[in-house]
C-alpha cells in the first residue's frame, strides 16, 4: 500500500529486512571479558558483594547495575500507530523500533516490554512489579482514556520516571513548535486563542502543558468527535464518569466562550492557532475553516500518514505557518526530538519522576535550539539530523529535575550537556565501528539513498 | 462555605424551562449507572410536566438561583410509614448541580435548605435514593453523615 507518488514500498521493504535481521536490537557486554576468570568479577563469587550492598540500600542499584541507563518501553498493544488494537505481539516491532531510537539518539538502553494486561489495574500492577529492574518507563501506544489513568497513577506509585510518549512527547514537541511559531508571527501565545482539534492523548496532554505554560484555559477550545468540550454539552455528566480528563477541560475552558454544539468553523473564527491531532486527512480540516482564522494563522496538522489538511491548502487558506507530522514537509512535529533527550537527562540525574514542568523545559530548549539557528516560517523546529539537539534537551531536563528536588544526583547544565554528548557520542562511535567492520551484514534489499 | 450570590428558593412559574432542563440532566446522568434508568423517548416533555408539578408545590423542591440562572435543584417526596415512630420521611430522589458550578458547596446548600424545610414541617428523617452504581451520589451522602439504610431489589417482569 505505497502512498501515491511514493517510489519506495516501505511496508514491503520493512518486512523483508525485519525477517533478514530477525528484529533490530540485541544486548552486548560493555565490560572487559578477557578470559573466563573475569566472570568471577561479573558473576559469582564476586557479584555477591554488589548484591549484598544493594540489598541494604536499593538506590545503589542505580550505581552498581545497568539500571541507571535502562528503561522499559511498555505497551499493551491497544492503540498501535494508526493500526488500532493489534495486540501485544503486533506491537512488538514498534516498541523494538522505539528502543532502537532510544539507543541511537539518546544512548539509552531500552527493552521492549509488551504484555497482556488489558485491565488498567493489572497494567499498573505490572509496572509496580517491574520497577526494580528499570531506571524509567516509557509507555507507548495505549488506548485512550485508559492511558491517562495509567500515566497519572503510575507517576504517583512509581519512584522512577514514567513517560507516555503519545501524551507528553507529542505535547512537548508541539509546544516547542508553537512557541517559535508565535514568535515569528509576533503574537503572545498567552494572549492568543488556540483551538485543539481532537481530544486524544496528544491534545489532552498539550492542553495541560499549555495551561502550565501560562495560557489561560478560557483562551483554549478543545474539540472531540462530538464537538466543543463544553460544560453545557449533553453528555457532560457522562464524561465526568467515563472521561474525567475531557470533563475537566470542558469545565476549565468553559467551552472557550462558545455555545455547546457550535461547529468547528465557529471555534476557528478569529483563532490564532489550530493544533489538529485527530485522524488522517486530507479533508478532515477544511480550507474554508482555516480561512476564518485570524491573520497570520498557525496550523499544525499532526495526523499520520496524511495530515488533516495538506500544508499547501492551509497556506492557500491564509495560514502563515504550517507544521505536520511528516518528514517530507517543512516543520515536522516529531516526538523523536524529545524523548531520547528527556530520558538521557532524567536517567543521568537518577530522577524520581518526569513532571509537566520538565516537559516544558524540554520544549523551551527545543524552541531555543531552533531559534539560535534562525527560525523562519519553514523552520520552527530542529530536524532529527541536528545531533546536538538531544544532549541539549537532556541538559535542560536534568537541570529542571535537580531544581525541582526530584533528582537523586545533582548536576549543572554544562556538566550534563557534556555527559550526554559523551554517552550519545560513544554509542554512535561503537555502532559505527561495528558497522564499518561489516559485523552487521549489508541489507540484501534497499531503497535509493536519495529517497 | 456556600458560593456567594446563590439564592436558595422554591421554584417559580418562570423557572419552568430551566428546571425541566436540570431534571432532564439529572436523569441523563443516572442513566449511566443502571439500564433500568434508561430515558423515555419523550423525556424532554415529561421533564417539563414534572417541572410544572414541582412548581405547583408537589413534595419539596428547592432551586439554587445565581442571578437568574438555575445552577441546581433538589427534590424530595414524602413517604409515610404509619406504624413507625418516624412516620414521615422526606425521600430525596433528585439532586443536580450544573458541572461548571460544582465544588462550591451548592449541593450542600440545597441539601441543608431542604432539611430545614422538612424539619419545620415536623419531618425528622431524610433519606436519599440513587442507583447503586452511582458512586458520586454515594460519596456525597456518605460524607454528609447519611448511612446505608434500605436495600431496593429490582427484577423485570
């Protein structure tokens, strides 16, 4: 099912290469094993002493084991990419891919952990049970609204950072993009009207970040598939029970001053920014609606693989800055700019959690990084090839964790920047060495390099 | 303790539409908790006639008025138990506050005004009925010193 106009069939190629390599990651030792006798250090009898020490002081597990740099990428497979509920085994390739990116961009050892705990309480119990093995948890591809409950509760119950990338990752990179977009159009984000179209994981988390960033809730309108989240909406009391997160937004935003049942174009009338994180387009957001927005409108259409509105359509309708989730258009809103650095940072200071303010710190650092390189209408966010971005995010997040008293270790911005550069750099150097020595076989089928 | 600017009073003729809307919202909310609470097709109309009866003085009804906007209401009827010492009970069957006014003590205000009204009529016991699964109501009444009292069983015939 290659997209129209696309020369490479990524789906077919992907299956062939997944089969050829038998998955994507493996574990490799990082200590000297010169002779069998070395195992007396790394295993019995020597290892008994680290074990004894950790047993007395469990926090020592962050010093004496690989826990400090190891996270679990956890999914129940209930909402995988745009594929829906495809089960834990189906989710495995995605989690493994995430683990690959974690290692490559953040130097983080990530373990794919897919499981059958569909019930939220069981899911949470699983996280509590595996906590001793990991320095952090990255939740992934869990259906909404279950994902909100699991994240909120896990953050309370666990003493290691828990992050749901579909919420905080997407929200943080979107916030970064918005910060710079508002700078370019010369408006104050805190005095602007922002419409969030789609009330799934990404936009509900974005709402929370915007609020924490200082945007008054009344300036925000959130729409789900039934329309504006409004305190006078017919199903409002049902939402209180079934989806307290939407309920809270309806109450706090007061429906952005609209009437319940007002159509989307009414919500967009005079709006300064639209963030659509809903379902694949095109045509989900109409040109006529964008045309009703304020001058110098900002439009983020984040659905994959096809944005809610094509960028050129949004531009024709008067939008000045357009961002999408795609790498083949300018301004890609991409989680991968955030999560490797965030985890690098929290792991390096042995943080106990990741707060919303730490996510905002990541967003501000991303925005600053792009600004230093000169922001333009078609460059509001760094691209993934800008390697320096990951240590920068790590440093910003680590310092915030220390500031908030949530880190087990202290650090400074420059110290963490150096450390993150070193760890990520070393990972890549090791990889380059293995690759250039031919220890990873060349792919038997490939795509043209200019693709 | 209570939201400033809220007036608790009996419903009036002019409250008809607003009161009917609150009644409807109350039932729609409880529909969530038990299939036996499924709304009738013409529930809107029935809510209007119920509002008329409350305005005419059936049972006890108190509304919370915020500058002309009805933000909530409570309604109870009187149940007689001739043989009991407490021969009359006020049974709260409906209590609703609009979402945007919640958390400000309005429901508590409504409940207290209702208790004052029934007590001045010589009724010494107030009970509340709600679907078993309605944990919101259960939490509300438990916090206000109500205790579990009756069990109601249901079977379709």
